[in-house]
């Protein structure tokens, strides 16, 4: 009996089980932490929290404080209880212990298969799996739980509704409340299903993008590898050819020099013999003997005097100079290297047209834009230059377009800008407005520009500005346009070159290079 009493004291009033992590409210009642938390979650919408036992009210959700003493008692009590097998529910009407097949909540009775056949089929009799009535009865009045209090989100008995602590509350039948909850759960399930389907679609899309990226990366890797391998093979062939030419040139020079050295050795020996003979004649004291010497002596002497001329005549067999190697072989090698680079560009599909044709169109220049004689520089003019009116001329802003347009391909040009003032460079359709606010570069859907207003830098299109932050003052810019790919990129030409921003769009009309200057600003197209 003592054990039964202790079990009752250690039973949570909500779940009717032994306390699990018990907490105590300020009113003194204890509940499982999870149970009271669920009850207050359901009461959160009303803004008022109540104790399920004494109905004490709390304006704010109280902080839950663990009841350590009660927790220890509950744990010790559970540890002393023998393990029980799962309880078997027996038939209420059988004399012997016959297991029940169903439990009737209306009759509060468990039925075996035989008694179940004779049981009433009325809708009042609700059949469930065999269960005890403990969890189906009110812990206060010991009656079946037949109603649901919507205010307290609790299952209650009829007595609770009539004269208990739920008197006057909004009450529904269990079936009605259950159907409403099922309906809410169905809506939640539909939303969760929709979110899950959307999540699956996004995950599938991302997986497809990853596969596409992997395939493209693999293709580019193979292509670059093949290009580099081809270049390496061509360079190796060129290296072998150049080294072979150098070796052949060296052999020719060596052979020619060896031949000349041999000839000079023979000549040296001959000259030594003649010199010895002349010395012998010079040492004879008898004048008659000197004058009557052999006829060949005079010829040898003449030959000795003319030896220098002979050497000069043989100078036609000269040794090839080192300069011949650089004048012939090196230019050919450089030309071959240029051919290899050209092949690389052709195979990679990247070919950028130069900017030699980009000039300023004076017919579009506003009357506060001064255009240089070479049509390369646009600078701000404080005074009106009084140009004649043309339909192409900008009226509201000091802007100018290029005379050349781009309707396909890849293009690159460079500009130099002033250190101060207001400057803007970019591209524009020729159909851009020529007056009004819509005519400013970047303030419409027909133009894109990089604005540099003193220390403020931004890329603008359709009035939307994207700030950029260069690490150093911008003095030179490189502009790259890929018409088919819809890419416009700006680069700061410094050491090292820095990428500032890339715009992506779908170009539908021919594009012109566009420039805007104000307050002593200027822009110059570089060759």
C-alpha cells in the first residue's frame, strides 16, 4: 500500500505517469517538464498561462525550475520497481483470464472475440485496441474523458464541464475536437508536402547544376589539357629544330675554321722556311755570294713581301659571323612562336577585336563636351561650344557616343580618365533618349556605365547602382564586351590588373561606346 501511495504522489497530473524531469510552479504544483511545456505552448496564443491543477494565472510564461529533490525521489522509486512485462488486458465478461480483442470506450469494458460479436454496433460504442481505463478517465472525477476544453487545450469529463474547474469554458466533443485537429494537421501536412516538393525540386536543380558544372569543367579541363599538350609538342619540335640549326651552324663554322687553320699552318711553315733562308743570306759576308745566290731566292723574297696581299685575297673564305645566326634563325623562331600563339587563340575560340576603330561621334556630343581633333578625347567644357542641332545630339547631359557600333563578337578597348571631376564610361544603344533624365548613361534600360564621381564609384543600369570599391585611384580602365555572351566587364589597369565588375545582360541592339564628363572631367580612348 505504501508503494501504491508513493506512486500516486509521484504521478504527473497531466500524463498520469511517473514524473520525468519534474518542475515546480510558483503555486507549488509539480509537472513533467515536457507536459507543462506542451500545455503552455497551446496557451501561448491567449497571452495567459494557467496551472492545470489550481488554475492559478500567470501573465507571462513562467520560467521552469527543476525540482531536484522530487526528481531524485522519482528516479529512486523507478529503480526499486521490478521490471514488468507489458500489461495484458483481459475480457471483462469472461470468468477466466481471456485476452481482450477490443475495448469499448462507451461501456468502459474490454471484450474478447466472442463477446465482441454480441456487442452493440451503435455509433455511441467506440471500439479501440485493448487498453486500461486509467488514461481514459479524469484524474479528478474518475469519469471518462468525453469532452475537450479549447481554452485550456485539455481533455476533460462531463463533471469538469458542469461544476469543475472548466465550468463556463468553451467545450467540444472529443470527436469534434479531434476532427478539427485532424483538419489542421491535414493543412499543415499539405504545406509541408508542398515545401518538401519545392525543396526536392531545388535540390534536384542544384544537383543538375552541379553535374553541368562538373561536365563543363571536365570538358574545359580536357580542352585546355589538349591545347597545352599540343603547344608543348609544338614547342618541343621548335626547340629541336632551333637546336639542330644551331648545331649545324656550329659544325659549319668549326669545319670552315679548321680548314682555314690548316691552310694558315702550312703558310706559317712556308714563311718560317723562307725567313730562315733569308737570315742565312743576311749572315753571308761575301757580297758576291749574296748577289749571286739562287734565282729562287729573289722569288722567295718577293713572295714574302706579297704575303700580306695573298692573305687578303684569301679573305674571301671568311668564317660565318655570329650575327648571321641572330639575323636569320632567331627571327624565324620568333615567327614560329607567334604562329603557335595564333593557333592557340583560334583553337580556344577567343578572339578579341582591337579598338583601332573606336572614335568619338561629334554629332552625338553635347554642347558642353569638347572633342579633340583626333576624336579620341572627350572633356568637359564650362561654356557652350554651340554646335548645330542634330537628332543624334545629347541635349541634357555632356555625353558622347562612339561612331562605331558593336552588334556581334568580342571587343576590348582602354580608356584613360582624369584624376578629378565626374566621369562615366560604358555602352549604350543608339536608341537611347537624347534629352531628359532618361538620357543619362545608366539611368535607363538602354545603357550601362561605370560612374566615377570624385571618390564614388558605381556601375549603373536602369537607375540601379552597384557600388564598387577600387583599392587605388582609377586612372586607366580596360573594357571588355562579349556581345553574344551578354557580358560587359571593367578592369582597372594597374599592377596587378584588377577586375572591378562584370555586368550580364541580353543585348538586342547594336552597342556604342558611351562617355559622360562633367566638372573638369575628361576621358581619353587609348590606342
